[in-house]
């Protein structure tokens, strides 16, 4: 067993995640973020989460907020989310059915049902993905264009869910917005941010007949300007990757979420979904609990 796995196993069985669940998380709503988890692994991980928490849908939480009634929510409520709309998400459907779990998947409206690719998956020796998250959006697009990537370029194979797959999953999955092309919103001009926020809602509603009321910020990054645009566009909530757990009073446009890597084993997932890992990293000075606003955070975990 690797040192890392040993550390997570010790932390899991230290009783601290249990203590956090029974105290901080008991009357709050935890939101966990995945991206492209493999179905057999998801069965283990989601199965563990379903035994440890009460998995609810984002809609359950929104309904409790609208009613102002926390008694509608179970203790230790957990919302499972997956960002980007990766094509392999479709293979999770039998797992979700078997475990009877609701999840929310945030789709890039300009990438689903096309052969366009996510810019952060484009590999080229001259491309530093983390660095590109920090430069103005126009500069990022220019640099990518110079090495052959355009947001609208159609590649040979799809990376994102197709319309048929989305249809098949709709009864089990709540699909929401993750912008059109996944820029870090604070790096965008006002016009670019407006297009990403407004058009993703419009495309998903008009072309996919989805009801869009939530947006997950690409890379977890947002500014006050982006929140204003999201309100104007008619979303009623937005999900960040800021540390913490949610109550009915949490700012609906800064919902807190904890990041999990898709390959994390159950010990690691236990520790991360309790929030303990982020807290320890913060205590060690290796993690901010909130990204600096309005500038983007340098490289959140995973793909954002
Ligand atoms: Zn993303």
C-alpha cells in the first residue's frame, strides 16, 4: 500500500470523518464533485457514500430552500455532482439505477452532442493547461489556436455526452449548465461571460429540452460580475468549489462543494467528502479555503 493510501486509511479510521459527519455535516448539505469516474469504481464509491450519507438531488435542496423548510432535508444530506458531461458518464446509468441514486451532471452546452473537445484535454507540448486558466480568455484562445485547437473544431471522436445519451439518462440525472465552452469566467470580458452564461442556458433548454436553473463555475472560478450575469440569466443557484457545507442560508450563487478525484479509493473519498482533507491542507498552508476573487484560482483540483 502506498504512503498516500496509508495516510488516508489512518485518517478514515481516526474517527475524525465520523465526528465531522455527526456534527458539522449533520444538519448541512454537502456537495461532492466528480468528473469522469469509471462505472465499476463509481459503484464502490457511490455505494459507500449512499451508506454513509443521505444522497439527495439538487432539486430536493432547491425545493427546501424555496419552502424555507430545512425539515424537508434528511440529516447528513449529500448531493453528488459530475462536471463537464464526459461521454463515459453514460456508463454510470446502470450504477445509478442499481443504487437508486440521483446525481447532477453539469454540461458544456457547446460541446455536448458534437465532436468538439474540452480545451483542457487538448495535449500539446507548448500548452500549459494550468497557466492558461490564469490568462485573459482571448489570450488563452489565441494560444490554443496557434497549436491547432479551436473551440468549434470537430475532432474524429466525441468526448462529451450525445443527445441520445442525455435523453436516456434524463429520468435519473438532473442536467444543468457548465457554460458553453468552459472558460474560467473571471478571465472573460463582460461580453464573453454573458455569452457563456446566457447561451448555455438557452442551448440546453432549446436544443435539449432541459430545465436549466443551476450553473457550476468552470474550475470553480467566479467574480461578482459573473454572479450578476447568472442572476440576470434566470439561474436560481450556482455551484463553486469553495470549501464548506451548505445550509438554507448559504448564498445560492456561491454554493460550497468538495472536490474528489475520480480514481480516489473509498478511504480517500471518506476523508475528502467529510471536508477533513481540505481542512488539513489548509492547516498545512497548502490550500486556500476560498479562491481569491475576482481573479481566478491557480489550478483547483481535478479539471475544474
Ligand atoms: Zn469543468
